């Protein structure tokens, strides 16, 4: 949790540790240029070197202390912290007797301003979405267990290699996890699958794998990822770390899509932006979903996914 050290940094740090806003967050404080370090409870890191020193930490929130005279620097600070894939908050000293809500809220005796907000922090999101994920994924797994057994046997009989394909993907808050799929390609070098797109008529795809991809049956094992809490039924599609690093450099706000759990399907996918298509348009749809999430929106995407999979799924290969 980056935090700028200045005149009220010690009081802010104490308030954050004792508050219910971020009770279990990992703490690391970032000193803005020209500020004198006041914090002793955790490492104080220079803003200019924050990426090199904190990229390995598990960070839940980014908090900076910006005095009123330096508010104009906030956009640049947010940009430098964008790689963290987490909400960014600013500590504000507005004086006594000022209590704000919504974007401005209290944490102990300090006031925080949300510079970047995600609906994943809402109670409705946490409860409704997780409940829907658990019920829907459990139902799908129960109904498709016989089919998954048949697919597993078919893969074993038609090609050499493991039944399941496991691959590292980037999920919520930029953290990686192991995603499951039925294997649809001939076994190759790990660096090939980690750094290469699947193309139409890809020679690596087996005959059975082509059928599984066209019907999206290769993705059924991802419902186990949903049960584990690593994915959601609906959300931005998870990408490989290699491509995430590239897209962050080329596509504005790409990392913002990691504010929500990644999903088996999503708004971009049902609109045709999947596979080897425009990343910018995909991000555009992901950001729309991020700003307009609701349970009804999720249900709409699920129904559209079923429709496209059964009747108009021309983009899967």
C-alpha cells in the first residue's frame, strides 16, 4: 500500500492500521519528491523507484499523501502507480469537522479520496456476484460431469499428453493464477503457448481440439477456477503475463480491467472481441462493463454467451 510520507504521515499510518477500511492490507510507503520521511513502521520507498522495489509485493490498495499545493501532480502519480492494478487513494488533510462520504470517506481520523474506484469494493458486488458464481458454477459442473468424463477419455485416446491444459493468467489486482482448460493442442514447448496467439487453422490444434474450441467446451474446467475464487462467471477475459506487459505499454487503461475478477465470458467476448482482434476495442468493452456492472448485466451476458455459442460462434478457433 504506497503512501507518501509528509508532516501527517505517522498519524495517517496509525489511523489506517487501526481502521476497518484496509485491516489486512500489506503496507509499503512511497515518499514523493521533496517530502521528509516520517514513517518508521514500514519501508519508505521513493516514487521514482516504486516499480522496481514493490512489484513483488502483494498490494491491496495504493495510498498516497498529497498536500493541497501538489494536487496538480495527482494524474502523474496515478500514472506511475498504474502498474499496481489496484485502487488508488489519496490522503487529504481537510481539517477537523469535515466528514465526507462516497468518493471521500473517513479512515480513522484521516480523510481519503478515491482517485480510482472499482465496483468490486461494493458490498452488493461482493455478495451478489460471488453468490451467483458459486451457484451457477456448481450447477454447471454437476450437469456437465458426464460430458467432461467423455471429453477426458476422448483427449486421452486421440492425442498424447495431459488431459488438462494449465496456464498462468493474470487476474484480480494483477495477481497470477493457474487457469484450467481441456487440452486442445499437441504438446509443445511452454514458451510457445505462453507467448503466441492461436490463429485460424493453427496447425497445433488437434481435430478434437478444434471441435472443443468451436463449441467452447474446452473452457468448462474454468468453472473450477470460479469455485476457487480465482475467476468469475462474467468479467474481462484473463490474459497471459507476457501479453499483459506488452498491452500495458501500448493500450491506455489496460490494467484497469484487473479491478474486477476475470471471467469465463464477458462483455467484450459477446460483442465479438475475442481471440486475435483489437485489444483497444476489447479494453473499451471491459471498461464499460467495469463502470456499469450489475447482476442483471451479468445475466444478460450469460444469455448472450449461450446464444453465440449455440448459433453464431464464428470467432472461436
